[in-house]
């Protein structure tokens, strides 16, 4: 089943986070992921609001987790760790 990678982000260092974004996109694509929403308009109805929200679709939960654990994504993530506050989850879809 396909899966969604959902990130809620507050960027605290734009320059470093830009390095993350430049590396993360190709890593996600390499693992079969593609963005379906990225920093688009949103309405926060409940919970903690984060100004940046990203959704990527992957072929499966396993593909998304493999991407996260890949050397390419971990290199990207090294730039985001001190440049943002974020939550990230992977959710299997029903279709």
C-alpha cells in the first residue's frame, strides 16, 4: 500500500535548512517518493501549528522508512537537525 510522509516544521536557520532541502528532495525521489504538498497554504484546526508542512507519497511504508534511513537522507538531515523543530511521520494510505 502507498504511504504518506508527513512533516510539520518550524525553520530556525534558513541557510542550513536550505542545504537540507537541496539534498532531501533528490533522496526522496531516489526512493520513489514525490511531493504532493510542500510549504503550501494550510489551516491549523488542532494541535501545535508549524509554518511549514510537507507531504510526500511513497510506494509503501517500507520505502519511506528506507528513505529516512538512507545515507543520502541522513546527510540531508544533518543540516536540518539544528536548523528546525519538526515532527515526521509515515502513514499508510487506504488506496
